[in-house]
C-alpha cells in the first residue's frame, strides 16, 4: 500500500492523526471526512461540487459539528474559532475556502 492509499484509508475509515498525510490537500481531506460523517450517520456518500448547498448535503447540525471536530483533529486547526467575525458558509466551495484561507496561520 503506497502512502497516498494509506492516508486515504486512515482518513476515510479511521480519521486519526497518527500518520501525517501531506499528500492530501485540504479539499480532499474535507471531502473524505465529510463522506465519512455521512456514512456514520447512515446516509449515502455524495459527489462534491463548489456550488453544492451545505444544507442539502444530508448533514444536520450535529453532523456538521462532528465534521468540524474531525477536521480540527486532522488538520490541526478550526478556522471558525480563528475568525474575528463569524462567517457561515452556504456552499461547499465557501466551506473549503474558509479552511484553505486559515491553513497556514
């Protein structure tokens, strides 16, 4: 199993930060963990596109809380706690952009 496959497996099925996964970009990580939370909630996985409305993704407020917690565990930061003014993304593209904007802070 190559490093990318190992990282994908860890994020998709385990989501523990014991192995660094520098090969996955932020968007890939978000998509993987997002689908993981959907599966944990008994919902089907989805194909992502930037215009997808988050409220139509299948996750409820608890699901989004789980996703943000898993992302903080995986990426090492929670951009929503780093913002001066609260921003609530409407689309998947906006959600990813927030994580990408705070990635190197």
